[in-house]
C-alpha cells in the first residue's frame, strides 16, 4: 500500500511548498528515494495553496499505485468529484493507456472542498504553438469575460528535465525570463509552479506522464484558479486516427480530449482547448500576432538556453508551416532562416517519409498540398533519405558534410 499523509505547507528559501509525506508500505522494495511529494510557488503567492484536500497529489500517486499494483491510502480528505471520476472513469482510461497497470483501491478519510477565494482563468504559457494559439483565442479574441484568460502559468515538474540538475535549472530560468517578457507585453501575470513529481513519474517514463504532472500542478492552485485551459497538441480527428500510436507513450495524445474534462474538482474546471485546430491551423492563427513573431519558442534540443535551434524536428516542422504560408521571413527574430534553408529540402523529404504514421508530419504535407506547394514525389523522398542515411553510416556524418561542401565548392 502507498500512503499519503501529513499535508502541510513549509518554507524553502524564497519558495513556499505544499507538501505531503509519501510512504511505501508494500511487500516489495520501495523504488523511490523521495519521502515527500511537493509543489512550490514563490512566497508572495503562498495563499494559492490549500491544505484542506489532497487533490493535487492524487493523479500521479494513483497512477504509480496502479503501476505497482498497490492500493492507495489518503490520510485526509479529497474532492468528491475528483474521487468519483478517478475511481469510476479515469482508472479505466489509465488501464486502456498502459498494459502495465493494475486496478487498485483508493482509501480516503472523507470529502471536502477548497475554500476558493480567487477568480483566475488560467493557461499554461510556454510560447510554443499550442500555448500561443490557446492564449490568442482565449485572451486576445475571447469576448465572454468569464472565459477570458487573466493569468498565465509556467511549470517545472519534469518537462525541462530533472529539476535538481543544474542544466534543468538554467533551462527553466531561461524559459521563464523569455516567457515573462511576452506575458508582460500582454499585461498578464506569469506564475511559477515547481514540483518534484518527476522523481515519481521519471521512474515510470517521465515523458509519457509529463502532462499528468502539469495537470496536478494546476490542481494545486485551485484555491485561486476557477477555470484553466489545457492546450492540446493534436486535433480531435488526429487523436481519433492516431491514438494507438501513443499507447503507453504519451498520455495526452492518447486520450487527453476525454481524460482532461474528467480531471475536475468542486472548485476547478479544466477545459481542453485547441483540439478544434490542426497544428498548421494554429500556426496560421498566430502568424500575424506580434507576440508570436517576437517570442515563439518550440525547440526540443537539450540545452541550457531558451532560443530555437532551428535544427530539431519541432523547429523545422514549424518553419515548414510558416514557409508554406509565406510568413517565414516575419519570424526571423526567433529562427535562423539561413540554417532552415540549408536543411529545407532534407526536412521536406523526412516529412514526406514520416507522414503515414506521424500526425503532425501528415498535417504539414496535407497543408502544403492544399496550398499548392511543389513537393518531390514520395518515392524520391524515400530514396533520398535512405541514401543519405546509408552514406552517413558508411563514412560518418561529419565526413559526409565535408564531402557535400567539397562538391558544392566545385
């Protein structure tokens, strides 16, 4: 059995933590080194936390319990709505997502609600395409006051790497400073939430459960946030068509559109936003927005700075979409356009080769054809990619680059 107890707040330098003890009381060795689970915010925002319910700790702890076949005991109260949805519906969605999980029992000491005293309508803010499109729709274009975003959040709970690593700290700080500039230009506050949930999700596969950690961070501030937008990655149609690809790999892309609406408490509503658009449509949505032109940040490359590398798959995919609509030059402040031009043809061929099984690649190719962009035949793309990989394996990538440069000079 896994036991969560001793819910309290404590000070950690300039941060305030919402903490509970984590106890492994099973008949197998404890796979975790952490003895607590915590969320933290800057001390001036400590009133965002409530110690009345264990809601923020439930999702990850419940998934961990299911992975190890251990019942979960909460030495305190939880939201009745979250408990009901978790035990009746979410458990079965988790079982569908991963064959490694087992049904378990959840024991609680009763039900309660958070004493909500805020009216924040929040959204995550990473300056990525999904994030910016949601903010543009629900802040710039939103006409209903109750649904208009008035607060932004940036989490550090695994998506940037293990938070106790110096490289992760540097990357997160760089991303925060970059995103803070964009938030300030919009006149919106940007709140930080950090958590050690990665110490638990990392044992099981940190990437596939990053979203579960993010959603838990949202629940931790339900005292002040009454409505929160979760920015989707895929469209509804793409989730339906490709969700099996993400089985036991990416929880959001497997089932986010019907899982997120179930992650509710009596004080907090989560809205899954953006699935009404394909990724290319999101890029078009923000392509004329000055905030996007100055602050768009999509890079996947591991580094301790926040700029786009323009060489990773995500950077190239975004540049390709902007290229298709003739807007790439307007994003010269955030991408290295010379680098993109060097990699453009290879990227198009790579995208053609992947479009059958990768929804975002398929989206770009369909979009390019809709806009009458001239593309090489798919058979040629496969031959080109095969030969390029063969040459790299035969003589090495660096030698291949030098050989290519020599031919170009002659």
